[in-house]
C-alpha cells in the first residue's frame, strides 16, 4: 500500500480491510502476496481500533463533562 495509513478515515480503512479479507478468503494469491495482505490487514485493524478509541474518548468527554459526571448526574457506564 503506497498511501499513508494514518491519513485514512475509519470508513476508508474498513473498506480496504474488507477487500483484503475477501482476497485472502478467495485463496488466489501467492503465499508472499497473502502474507503482505495479512500484514496490511493487521495494521489496518490497529488503525481502526485507534480511531475508535479516539472517538470513544471524545464521546465520553462530551457526555460526562469536565468533572466526569454524566449529564443527568449518573456515571456513564458505556451502555
């Protein structure tokens, strides 16, 4: 992949990851190509988890507020 992975949005990274999974499931690539795709898939998965973690933190900050209390006074349990 020539594109800098950190520039990918969550949606772009997921779409690329879905294509990699489909390619690997098809089993038509050589072992070397499959390993390269697998490595890229692992990196894309990590990138997606980081983006989700950042989004989760932003949401928690907005919902809990600066003092850590939920808007209605109840702690936010994530559900």
